[in-house]
């Protein structure tokens, strides 16, 4: 059986998608083929999963109906010019951070449609959230193929491209800000006298438990925060410090800076 899904790039994100698709039995191993620059990551992934490693671009793309672009964004400028013809009539799904649909259309001008996605790093364990948009309205079968694929990474949402810089800031960079906060929570525990390993464990499990509670209850963060606060208690004392330091303004400026940078980086 010839493959129907081709991956250009077999690194962290590409392999996370492939492993998810196989685990959920959405595709059989023989239906997926991949390549990588040196061939080494593709060969290893193929050996691990049973998918096909195909270094020849024409043989990789020829039988495929869907092509997933999973190399680094900076590789787009030097991408093989044969991609324009070899993706004619196919659905192209790009994972490339910051590459707009207009830019992708220059590289894949004859694709039947081009989809831009913005995943985030928790996708590696199926706990991500990915936004997607398309150059033209998606045919129903193509939408379902895109959503089955993104479902292997966690949650997904269809969103107009004009929102992608903000999505990049909140969803893409967001894990970096969350980890920074958890590191600060740990360091605060150390400043209050805890051994570093205990502070780390408390900070991580407290964050994890709080996130689960948030997702489980569907309540707003503010409502759950208020359940922790008692008048003039310990949480109140800490929140007063955050309010005086204008914590919310700081995080808003953090997101705006990341969004502005996403706009700058996607202007090529
Ligand atoms: N990791 C994430 O959570 C995440 C989140 C959001 C967006 N993304 C996007 O996902 C894409 C992949 O990221 P990653 O973290 O998976 O990168 P990665 O682990 O570095 O993998 C990149 C893969 O692309 C291959 N490659 C490089 N140039 C190529 C070319 N010209 N043709 C075919 N394959 C080529 C590499 O091959 P070699 O190993 O041989 O060099 C490697 O298999 C990026 O565009 C990134 O913006 C990733």
C-alpha cells in the first residue's frame, strides 16, 4: 500500500504527531512516510514506528494526498524549489511558527489548500493546544483530516489568521511564562526556608493540581483564587504584594511584547 501522508521533517513535533496518529490508529504505519535533512532522524523514526523513511522528494510526495511541513521555519527560504510542483493538488499543513499563509503560498502555489498551524510544546505529550487557519475555506474532508491530525497533539481551534500573533504569545510562548512563574514560586519557597528539592516538588505539584482543578471545574481563575483567600489571611497578604507590583499589568506587557515580536518575525 502506498503512503497517503508525507512529513517534510521528522523532529520533535513531527514525530509527536506521527506517534499520536499511530497510537490512536488514525493511520497505519505504512500510510505515513517521512524525510529529514540528513536522513538520520527520519530513518530512526521509521525504525521505531514502522513508517516509511523516503529521502527522495518525488517518491515521498508523489503518492501523498496530505503533506505536513515539519522542518524549522528558517529552512523555508532554502526549501527545494521542486516543492511547488510536487505539492500540486495536495493539502499542505504547515507547523512552521511565524510563517504566514501568504508566504506559504509562494512555496506551495499549486496546493489545493494550505493550512497554517500554531502548536505549543505540551503537544509533545498530547496536552497541547493548536490554532489553525487556512488559505481558502476547507473542504469538509480536509477539515476533518486536519482536526484528526491536530487532535493527536491535544486540543485545537480554528481561528482567523489575524489572531495568530496573539496566539503565538499566549499559546506558543505561554509555556515559557508559566515555567518562569513556577520557577519563581520554587525560589520563593527557598527564600522562605525550604530545601530546594522540596520547594521544587511543592511548586510543581501545586501548579499541576491548580491547573487540573481549573480544567475540572470550568470555573474562572478569579473564582478559584477567591476560594483560597480569607480576609487578612496568608494568600491575601501575598496577593497584596502582587497587586502593589502591578502583576497583571506586567503579564499583559509580557504578552504584548511577545505578540509584537511574533508580528516582526513573521514579516518575511
Ligand atoms: N516543538 C514544538 O513544540 C513546536 C511548537 C510550535 C511550532 N513548532 C514548529 O514545528 C516545526 C518543527 O519543530 P521541531 O521542534 O520539531 O524541530 P526539530 O526537532 O529541530 O526537527 C526539525 C526536522 O526537520 C528536518 N529538516 C530540516 N531541514 C529540512 C528540509 N529542508 N527538508 C526536510 N526536512 C528538514 C530535520 O532533519 P535533521 O534532523 O536531519 O536536521 C528534523 O527532522 C518548526 O517549524 C517549529 O516552528 C514546534
